[in-house]
C-alpha cells in the first residue's frame, strides 16, 4: 500500500487519533477565544460563533476518545496502561468531559435566552489548560516532543 492509498489512511493503526485530535483542540480554543472577545466587545455574533465552535468540539470529543482507545488497543495490543500513557488517558477523558461541560453551560444559557454565567470563564480556562496538557503528553507519546 502506498501513502495515498485509501486503505492505508482508513486502516492505519493510529493515524485516525493523531489526525482527529486537532479538531476538538482547535475548536475549543477558538470557541473560548470567541467567547472572551464577545464578552469583552459585547458582540452577539462572536458569542454565537463561540457556541457553534464549542458545539462541534463537544460532539467530536467522544470520537477522539474512542479513536485513542482503539489506537491503544491496536498499537499496544491492550497492554496494561502506566506512566505517561495512563496520564494521557486520564487527562484526555477529563478534557472531553470539560469540553462537554463548557458546551452545556453555553447551551443551557442559550436555551434560557439569558446571559452566560460569569463562573463559566474559570471552567473554560481549566478546559483549555487540561486540553493543552493532554496534547503535550500526547506529543511525547507520538515522538514529536522527544
């Protein structure tokens, strides 16, 4: 199989996770950036952009978690998790939950037609920090940060 053969792209043992992970990371960071800027500028269009970025991030996060579990199963044949890989799994799962929590806060406020709660900002920043730390560890696991 060559590098452009669809079978090598679809059935690669780890490629899906490495490729898919960038979507929720970028969407979360951009969504939080839009939210902060929208609140600062009092711009409803930026708040709407934040909501839709967070929506797609939330719905892509479970796919990324599943692809990570499949990569662990295929690459390491389900070996016992320890060290950096275990920490990456725990932080990745926590990141997915935080992404969903951030989206849910925005969704709930949007459905109620009211203002977003001020307490969401620490949750958003915690989610971004957790995602960044998870990505940093993932870089070590993939060999990018070594």
